[in-house]
């Protein structure tokens, strides 16, 4: 029997296209979260929405691991930091870092949790099949890069420049690094799939609302391709 894969999204739009095709779905409330168990493309999955932000992502990640998930995939949208990215392009996590964590006054690198790594690398196998799946989509640019996460919606060209220059980030969002940190503690493999919904500048709010459905759908299709390759 195939191992259980946990799939997390922050918003309903990021999971809708995954929940609809599930076979034999069963839903269960666990605390604040609704977990949907079923089969997707022949693979057993546990799908749940965490809500916005790092604490929500960490809480759900822990729950899915305790419920038996042997690997975790985060799917959703992000703002572009790499100027070569456009709406609809795909970013597969090389690693993830918290951009709003700052203990530099005590000698740590920006984004580094004291006593822990500065960033958390994605599982090499999941990373490889995710990139292969993303690059197989015609007309869609897909890159491997650093996911920067923080509890803020970035809508500033100056902040984007800082993310690029200080952290070498590829895109920015609000949950992925929290999942990555929890997975590292439990030694559970993970990968983050992000599709660009906006360029994280002054027009980010408008672009985010307009393009999130398209971007989320593209990320979900990569998740399905990953499952078929497991």
C-alpha cells in the first residue's frame, strides 16, 4: 500500500481543484482543521486547509504528521521576487527561509532560528519530481528556488529588493518555511509548490485577487503530477 501524502494549502482556492477529484473522500474535524482523506490519481492523500500565516501552517503540519503523513506537499500561490518571473510561473522549493525572523543583534544570520538552520532544504527526490512535473507543462516557466515566508503580505518594491538582495529569495509567501521547519524536526520529507499570483509590488493586492484562481490551479496540477510519479 502506498504511503500517505499530506497536502496543505492556506486558502480554499488553493485546494478546490484537489478536493473535487478525490475518490472515496471522508471528512473529519480535528480541532480547528477539517481533514479530508481519500485517493487522488490512485494515491492515498490527506488534504487540509491551514489558514493564513506561519503558526497556522505549523499547527496543521504537526497534525498531519501525527495522522500518518509520510511526506508533505504545500501548494498555493506566491508573490514573485525574482524579476524574471511572471504571473502563472511555477517555483519549486530548493529551500525555505523565514524572512521576518531577525536575531541579527545576537550574531545570527537574518532568517536564522537560534540553534537551528538558516533555511530548510526540500527533499531532493520530491524536489526533482516536482520540477520535472512543473517543467513538463507547455508554455509555463518553472524554476527551482528559495521560498521566503513571513507573516506579512508583501506589496512593496523596496521589500522585494531586500528579499532578493539579503536572502536571495525567488518568491515570497506566508506559510511554507513554517511547514519546512516542522518537517525538519520530525524528519519528514517535504516540497513546496508555488505559482506566481502577483509581483509583490504596489499592485500586488489587485493582481493577487485577480490571478489567484489561475495560479492556484497550476500549482495543483503539479501536485497531481507528483503523485503520479511517486
